[in-house]
C-alpha cells in the first residue's frame, strides 16, 4: 500500500508551474519506507512524463513538519493499493 501526500504553497504556485512535491509512504514487509519526490514540468506532451528527483526519508512526520514549517500545505492525500515489483538492471542493481 502507498500513501501519497502532495504539497503546494497556499496560492498553488507549484501547480501553476506544473511542478509537484510528493511525500510517499510505502508499506513493505511490515516496515514503512518514505520517499520525497520533486516532479518538474512535463517534458513530453504526448505521454505527460515528468522528470522526477527522489530522496529517501526516515520519517514522514518529520518531513511533513519541515514542509509545513516552510509554508507548504497538503494539496491532496490519497492511498493506493498496489503491488510494487523491484526492477533489476543487467548488472544486478535495483
């Protein structure tokens, strides 16, 4: 299961620029992983694909406190029930 929280400034300035900030909490094997993602504006109009930059976090609560302290608000929160499969490169990296 994945829980996502998208954040923006009160005036939705990131959304107006087609940018996104997301905090994702993933439950795997009884533990939770936190991933913070910045999505840049789309680069391919046909597919709508957006370049993403991600870092892993240790605590969704701490990350949320940082973002709200900087003035960001929750834009939308959602839960996805899905199965994630690890991808491995030809050299064996995940």
